[in-house]
C-alpha cells in the first residue's frame, strides 16, 4: 500500500460509507424480530453473518467453500446457492455481498431465493456493477490470472478469489431475473467507493479518484459506479405481483 494512496483515501473518501457497511445497515433496518436470516455466500468464517448474533432467532450461512471451523450460533452449510437445502418459505431475510458476479446460473439462483423466502420476505443484494472499469478489466483478463492480480493489488489470499461471469450485474438483469421468479424489485441504487485496486500506487490512485468524483457528480454517469445495491421482495400473495410494465421498480 502506498503512503500517498492512504493519505489521498483519508482526504477524499474519509467520510464515505463502504458498500459493505451500506448492506449491513440495510439488513439491520429490515431484520424482523425473531427472524431467520440467510447469508448467501457467507465466506469461510461468515464474518458478516456473525455480526447479527443475538439479533435473529436463526442465522444460516451458505457457501461452496470449506468453512474455517465451527462458529457458535451460526448454521453453516457447504452448498450451492441454487440448492441451499433450506425449507421453502423458511427465510425472513436473505442477503449476499459480492457474490452474484460469480453466479453462473442466475435463473436457478433467483428461483432458489424465491423458494426459500417467506411471503413478504426480502433479499438484499450487493454486487459488482458490470460496467465498472474493474469489472470490464476482469472480463477481458482470463480468470486464471485474477488470483495473482488481486493478491498483488488488494493483498487478498488467492484461495478467496473466484471466477467472475457478471450475468446478473446490471439493473436490467436483476429486474429480469427477479420478475421471472415472481420477485419485486423495490429498491435499486449505484454505490461507489475509494479505488481499492490502486492503493499500491499513489499516482494511479489519484487518477482513479478523479474518475470516481466525476461519475458521482454527473447523474448520467452514475451507472458506471463500482457497485449495484438492490432489495427484492416476495409478494404476500401471487395476485399482489402486478405486471412488470405496470409497476416500475423503485
């Protein structure tokens, strides 16, 4: 990490709320009392899910990776997001953080979301924007090189870098898959953050900071920000779901 990058980060992004914090706060706001909460793609140690200990009756974490070990109060299951093994209608609130960019079969995953949510239940999603420069670069660079690059730019362990496909990473894609499986898109927004991929070089970090400020300032360019954040809702009854064209998403 460059010392100049760190100073620039503190100067220009010191008051920013990281997208991960935005997701956690929204989950806190939506979490019912005595709820079942499901983290879809929780990671080896389920750090975000662990934050909600004592806030929900049941905490379920799903991931394909091997877990770091038992974690008190958490039900961790090594399964695919398209086949969680959770009973139908058992989940009050479900979320995923930086996961959908890795999903190869969005139809199956959104179908599973719709199946496990109770009527009125919600899903909160945070995923990379397909049109962010980092996503564009990732689509051009073969996946086999991603672990090496991410370890050197972010310092992340190579075993925690997974192939990306970006099949549900635009507003249009999210709305399409949600509607196909009877889910309503009730909230959608673009989020930005500091240019973390350039922390290793002060000059590059400064250039990326200028870019971030421009796309934040100009409304037509908001769709180029790094993250998309959205909330889906499963209707209380099948009749509640109006035709997609008649009810625009919030």
